[in-house]
């Protein structure tokens, strides 16, 4: 069921969404800040705090109410149901916005899987095709394809992992080998796992009336050398979803399929003339609230469970659940 708009408006007030994390949390270990997640490592355990920050075109744009709770809970759901498909790093979920995981050495490659010829960014497969390219990350593409058309079969188009504030780069597997980012044997393992996870995700999404269009997986190695799934899986941040019952009609009319992910925000940004370069426009409150509604709907649609937000101020709540002493000035 939808979250009441007043609850969303209340969360827009100062301190209602989670952005920066106080220095007090450094007791959790060595700190690494990502676009959306704050990571702390100590004694072989990684504590991941999922903020409410929104990133698009590899740029942090602001915060969305309850976004971190949606991502954290949805990732935990998918980690649970895909455990038989591929091992993952999850240990437990001590807070609505926090996960404890096995500390892994990340493989410096994102395994992007695409099932459709789509995308709005300058690096998307559709933009490349629209500009006449017929090979994308080493995959040949036939002439005469349409925007949003389903590919003959899902393809893996790996991406380099950019530093915060920089852009990821889609490359072929041969380019990965040339740069010595991953060896051919390891890539074969990752590719096979990514395609199995994608097939599983597509099947589960279809049961819920959704199309899993594309996604990305991050992989790591545990201290004992096992290859496992890390970070997140099949969330609105890492995946594109369309409503299945809207797809055929949208294609026949030459329209964009109705989506349930952060593509809504990407399209709004493009309409404002921003696609990753320069200073992004400020997100109006109505855009932030609509994005929140879509994140929440994604969770409820894919899990079949009602989303019940924890409306307690995030910093003191996290402090209590992670055993961090938080001073009143940081509440």
C-alpha cells in the first residue's frame, strides 16, 4: 500500500533523510564512501549504511525519502531468494538502512546484463545503436532494431568501476583482459553467474507483472577465495523495470514503456538539459516525492509485502542499532 504523502513530506524536512554520516560512526572501522553507500570495515566484517542519496549519470543529485530503506530491504530479499543461484556476502540486517556482510576484495568490473535495446544516457546501448554502432562491448547488433526492442538473448556488457564523481565505461571483455582488470577464466565464471542471476530475476519479476530489463552485478572474493555477489541486487538503483502489461502497447505507439525505477528521474534530468556533464539541476520536492513513491512501489511489487517505513530520525536510530554513541548535536 502507498505511503501517505504527509509521511513523505515530513521526511523531506532537515534530518528526515540520510545523507552525510557523522564521524562517530568511524568506530565501525575503516571508512569508504560511495555514491550511495557508506562502508565501514573491521575484523573481516563490512558494515554498509545505505543512505538516501540518489545518483544518476554517476552524479549524486540529492536525497529521496526512504530510498535507503527500500534499497537495503530489497537487496536483502533478493540475496535471500538467489542464494542457491550464487553465494553472496550477506551476514545480517541490523537496521532498515544497514547491512553487515563478509568483507570481500571487489573484482574491479561491473557485470552489466541487458535484455533490451534501451537507455537514455550517452553510454547506453540504445544511444550507441542510434548513432550507427552495430557492435556494443563486443556483441554484434543487427540492423533494423527499434528502441526498447527485446534482444535475441540477454548479453553481458561489462563496465569498469569508476571512482566517485567519475563515469563508468562500457567495454568488451577483450578490453578488460587487455587492461588486466580480470583474467579470461574468472570472466567466464562471472559471465555465467550473471546470466543465471538475470534469468532468475526476470522469471521472478514476470511472476509479479514486471519486466527486468537490465541490471548490473558487483562481484567480490571472500578471504578464502570464493567468488560471491556483493553490494546489491535487482534494486531500482541497479536495475531497470517495466510494467509487463504496458510493453506491447507502448512499442506499437512508439512510446517509452511504463517504468518502475529511477529512469523517471533520468528522463526528468534529460528534459532539463542534463545528462551527466556540468552542474545538475536541483530536484524539486515533487520529483523527490514521486521518486520515493516509485521506489516504494518497486519494493512492494517485487516482494509482495507492504513497505512500512521506519520514520525515526535515521542517525540516532542507526547509532542505536549499530552500537555507535551519537551525540545529540548529530541527531
